[in-house]
C-alpha cells in the first residue's frame, strides 16, 4: 500500500482544521510528522544557497544522491510556509499573503532549477528514476497549494478589493495573475471535481515524464549503422570521422553511426549522395516511436495525454484544452490562432510547389525518374541552392567555426546592441566537461549575471535547443540571473574544429535571445522575472536576435575561415544572405503542418479522442491542405516533445505568432539605424528587462508605438503574399 506523503498528510490536516472544532493543524502533528528542517542534512549542497558567485550551483559537490532528499525537504518546507500564510489570523494584505507567497519555496526552487536542467542536459538512470518517482509528487504539491481553500479565500478577498489597495502596476498584475492561476487550477470547483483534477494532474505529470524518457532513448534505438564508408559519399572528412568515432563508442568497430535529430528531417540528408541511405536515415527518424520491430511505442501515451487534457479542460469549464491554454496567451483563443495560420497556408503552399518543381528538375538531371520523396527534398534543395546561388555547404562551413561564431558573432552583437561583455572563466564547476562559463558584465563593468554554454550533443541530453536558468532574478530576493543555453551541435572528432551549419549559427543567436531576456531581467517579484511571459510572446526576443546573424556587419565579423583566417569573401557573403530566402516554403510548411496537428489534438473533446494516431494526424493535415508527402510535419505526434512533454501543448503556434513580433521589431530597428546602442537600449528597457511585470502586448506597444504588421514576416520568410490572393 502506498504510503501517504507528508505533503498530502499536511494538506489533509489543514483542511480538517478549517472546521470550528479543530485545533491548530501545525501543533496537532508535532509528535508524528517529521520536522521538515531535519529532512535534509547540512552537508547536502542544496541545504543553503551556494557560496559561489551569484549562488551558482556547486557541481563539484552535488551528487545524484542529493536531489531526492532536497526535493522532498523543499516541498515540505514550502508547504509549512504556505500553511502559515493560509492560517494567518490577521486579515489578508498584499504583503502578508501575495508577497509572502513570493518568498516561499526557496529550497525547492533552488534544487528544482538544477534538477530539471540535469534531467534534460545530462541525465542518467538514477536521475530518470528520481524524476519518475517525483513527478506525481510535484503535481500533488502544486495541487495542495492551488486547491487550498483558506489560502484561496485570502487571495480572492484581495482580488475583489484590489482597487482599494493602491498597488503599483507590477503588484496589481501579480495579484491578478495569482488569483487567475488559482481559478484556472480549480480553486472554485466542488470537492469531487477537485479530486478528479488532482488525479488528472498526477497522471499527466507521470505520462509526460514517461514520454520524455522514451524520447531520450529513441535516438539511440533509431541510430543508423553504416557498414561501408562508400555509402557516406558526399559527407566531409570531418563528418565521416565523427560518424566512425560515434560508432566505436557504441561498440561498432570499423563502422559508421548516423544519428537522428529531434526533428523529422536530419541535417545529414543535405549531403548524402546515396538515395537508399538517405531513405533509411529519413525513415529511422520519421517512424520512431511507433513500435517498429518491437521498439519503443509512444502512441498510447499520446492518446492518454490528449484525452486527459480534454477532460480537465471540460471540468474547468472550457470546451477543449486549446481554449483553456490560449486564455492567458496574447492570442486569446484558438480561433484567432487558426485564422492567422490558415491565412498563411495558400502563400506557403504556392512557394512549396514552386520549390518542388525545381527539386524535381534537379532529380531528373541525375536520371531519377520518380516523384520527389521526403528523403530527396533536402539533398536536392541544396543542389538547387548551389545552382541558383552558386553556394555549396562545404564551401561555407569552414567559415562557421563554433567558437568564432559565438565570440565574434553572438557576443559581438550583444556588445554592439547592449554594451555587455562576456568574459570566460574556468574556476567555476560545471556538470559536464563540454560546458563553458562566462561572466556577463554591463557597460559600466557591473556583473549582471553568469552565462553557461552547453553546445554539443550527447546521449545523456535530450534533443533540441533551449535556455534555462540555475538562479532567477529578483530584487525581492536579492538575486541575479544565472542562465544556460543548451544546443545539440554534432561534436567533431577529437582534434578537429567544430565547423557548424548556418542553421546552427542561427540557433546560437536564437538561444542567446532567450539568454539576454533572462540576463537583463530587472523586476521585483520572482514569478515575473526573466522569461515569465506568455508562450506566444516568449519566442519573440529569441527570434528577434536570429536576424542579426545575417546582418552584413555581424556576418563579416564572425564568418572567418578557420584555417586561413581570411574573412568570408564579399561575393560569397552576398550569396549566403540571398540564399536565405530559398526553401522557405518547405521550412514554413513543415512547421505549419506540426502546428495544425497540435491544434487538432487539443481542440478535441474527451469523447472525440481517436484510436489511431497516424490516421488522425493524416486527417488533420488533409483538413488544412497540408497533406503533401514530400513535406511531412517537422514533428510527428509520436515524438512531438514540445506538446507532449515540453509545456507547449496547444501552443506550438507560438513560434510563428512571436515571429510576427520579431520581424516587425527588427524592421523597426532597421528604420531607426540598425545595429546601435540606442536601439538596443530602447529594446532592453521596454522588452527584455520587464519580464512579466506588464501585459505582453502593452510592452510591445511601449517599445514599437503601434501594433505589429504581418508584412515583415512574409518578407522575412521570402513568401509571396500575392499567392494568398
């Protein structure tokens, strides 16, 4: 029989104490409940804030055995703090309730920030076991707070009288967000409904964690082993060496290992000349998670997650999960999202079909009398790019060496725009030898934060790229930000330079956009700090930074040949920039296809959940005219991490919604002089420093002076707006 956790016991005792006959719940259990302060020993490195600069984690002292007791103690201590607020005999005030809540959970926050980063960036069996065990406990802990009737009563009293409190705008927004967060968690439901919400949340937490564990295992399961080097014709010598080294690490001596990435397509498809090998590699990626050859099958999890989300939405009073998810986004509702997306489809399809004609012609030149297949697209798109723009990936890659791109591209741009400097240091412990650490110094020399860079792929890291934080920013808690950017660039063979694709270059700029959104945070309350903004706004600062990667001044500064030191020739530079618009039909259509699949899953009622994942996905694509075999969705449902384990359920649209803002903002800056401190400081002041202290669109209006238009987005993607007519 499962033991009742301390947290659930504490909540049960508290709710019993709400009746007139009950005594103080914190004194009734003193003889039986363990003291939360004794649940973690003083030699646990999470016991107190780190003594390293800016409270950076002491990875040299942290072992896997430290996480579980620290997490359990953190939840117990936070629950005690919450109960003290809820049981406060004084009438509720903003300070003794809302501000007091902002100060709770110091230990839990400290350990969770590190733990969740580790389970994504450098996990192992023990960490995954802890995550599996703790996932439902985290859900229960959150529910015990959000469904606490006495605490909600205090919050509701303040919210109903907020006009009388004389709050500043950030404080008033904090009160509103806190109140609505409780309501959206079920605080106003009856006891039976709340119990079902608890059950659903616990199950969703466990299933999402299970889905993520499977995704970590899939690249290893689906990696393609090549017997003969001749099958790798088209790959550069450094890529072949890396494939051989990867195979040897897996015990395949004398062979070559081609890894799949997190998306349906695989970057190596652009270079492999052997069509049969391309097909095998594409199928290894596209058909993962369907139990092929008795392998991992994530489809049952997809169906369960969709059904539980739909049921929870209905209990909370919404027709579907998408309506629930969009309520607090800038989009407002699913129809606004669908209107914007469907308006783009005609122009996108027109561009895609023109690109397909060019690709088919190139295939014919090679004597291939066949339709364009998904495994043909990227290879022949590169051949078209070479012919149309006289550009070859292998000609360009020597000019994109990782460290040079980082320091003379990304860091250079951040200095030109914001005046900040990144100074590398080697005295702080890291969680993997590949991780680098930098002091981030403002124009006046004051340290504003720490930046960790973790750039290379490995088996212990999930796919994709992301920004996260080890320490948040808050004037209330006197904390400065410690952020990390994580990517999955293929690591070169020992001794070789890390030459990267232009996609990787763009990703470095993108993630630094998230990075400075965290580093420049300048707010009082921790829950409003850094990237605490709506999902469909959070990708705006990151996407905005992407376009600086092709700014002529920036590109000329970092695109330097790794051997000769010569800057990229002007004519090649011009061709690189011009070639950016090519293949945007494909890029946009594969994204829209995944987005529409996400929307279709999350606009279902519980009774409409299908039995067949693949058939449902096919029908969703056909519904919107996106059922085009050569261009499949960027993510298929069985490995769609964003929506089934990554917090973007019904919100994958956020990337293109945010891109509207990003393209508009970048165009606005070019009108004002481009790459200048004045522009950067204006953007920093009105967007990057404000976090969630004001409504997102109000921040944009303050920055831009008017609402964004869609024309800059169409230009950015090289799409023909007239095709939509």
